[in-house]
């Protein structure tokens, strides 16, 4: 069974890894340092708080959380992303061919 990590502990760990002081994180978030310290004791936090901390410490906490999901759920959106990349690569190849044709035409007209 997959379990959500203790969010306060995860956040504290990431802040320490980033070598940012707790008071600096509080300043960036425009909250008091005791507020930041209080987050460390909470097992879950609101999305808005996670979002703001992510910005303050320049680290994607949501990606950290995603690692706790089962593998099949982690990759559920990759198919669409992968399909988009393939379509864009095909379009680039077509456009490259067209550019080469135009270059040949220009060189022949000189």
C-alpha cells in the first residue's frame, strides 16, 4: 500500500537540502517563522501552502509527492505527452524538408 509522506518532514528535509534558512523561507512566503515551523509538524498541508513553499524554495514538492504514487498512475499522463513529442518531431522533419526545398530553389535562381 502506498502512503503519503509526512508533508512537514518532507518540506523540512527539502529546505535543509536547499541550504535555505527557515527565516528566509518565511520571508519569501511573507509569513512568520513560527508559521513555517508549524508546517513541519503537520502530516498534510493545503495545496496552496505546498505551492507557495515550492516557489519559495524553488523546488517542485508536487513532483516529490508524485513519487509516492503507484507506477501505473505516475505514468498515466506520459502517453499523451509522448504522443505530442512524436507529432512535433514529425512536423519538424516535414518543415526541414520544406526548408531544404526552398533553399534549393533559391540557389537555382542565383
